[in-house]
């Protein structure tokens, strides 16, 4: 996962928030249709930047935590204290005990093996793909209905 530096995050966020106004001023004398096209494109780009900067911050924080063995070991110790079977985790998420056990095992394995952020992302991607496989042939409408 590519991240940009913490010092670049704020200027990028500011640019994403300000570029619309700057472009409106710069394009003031262009025909309305051309102005609308350019503003639509730059607003889509700015929205991407505004979405990416918080995600970038989250990645930086998560990576820092995962590189700290003390914090990872504490998370594993805390997770080991949770009694998933008696806490009825299956009831909360409406899934079977086997799935809860599988997720618990995956999390504990990642924590105990000091996995990198990329390993976590790959593991979660694999888990989600497996969980969503039964719904892969659904139409968009049926999928949305099932998700509700």
C-alpha cells in the first residue's frame, strides 16, 4: 500500500478542498459548457483526494501500530481474553460458530506472526472473497436486497 508522508497530507487535503474555488475563478470567462466540464472533472479528482487522505492517515497509523511489537502483543493478549463461544459472537453478527472461529484464528495468527499491514490486507481480502463467493452470481438488485 502506497502512502504519502504525513507532511504532505495536509497540503493535499487543502488542495482538494480549495481547487474548486480556484478553478472557478480561473475559468470565469470561459463558455458555461466548457466550465461545467472542467469543474466536473476537477471535482471528481478533488473528491478522490479528500477520500484518500483519511485513508492514508489510517494506513500510516495502522502500520506504526503493527510495527510496534509491544502493542501487537498486547492486542493479542487482549484478544485471547475474549471468550468468543460464551459471548455468543455468532448471535451478534448472525453467523455460525465456525465462521467466528475462523475469523478469530486468522486474527490471532496475524497478530502472533507480527504480520505487516500488507499481509493483513491480503488476508482480509482473501477472507472477504471467500465470504462473498456464494453471492457472486447475484444480480445487483438481489445482492443489495441480500445485504439489507
